[in-house]
C-alpha cells in the first residue's frame, strides 16, 4: 500500500534513505523525481519498487521485490 509508513519497511529489511517523505508513495515519487505512473520502477539497494496502481497523482499500490544485490536479512544473521 502506498500509504504504508516507510519506517515499517525496516522490518522487511529495506533500508530507506532519509528524505522528505513518510510513506511508500512519497518515497517512490522522491526516487523517481516526478509523479509516478503505473509500471514505473525505482531501485534501492537489494530492492525494486514497482508502481502497480496510481490514484490522485499518488502511488496507491507498490510491489516490493527483493533483488540479488544483497542477501536476505535471514542469511546475513546466519552467516
């Protein structure tokens, strides 16, 4: 959900840079540098954020996909 607070993403292992946003929708818009459109993708280390739905110039639904850039948090803890 684009309205999800970015501080909750830390539980999923996503490192979010400091910025002028409080939600996933704001994070995506900041990373893109513009109003998002369906199908847009933004990258963070180890993650791809894909905009699935947009309403009222805001990402309503964003899919987070782990990429191979970084190991999963569980593997880091086991190492």
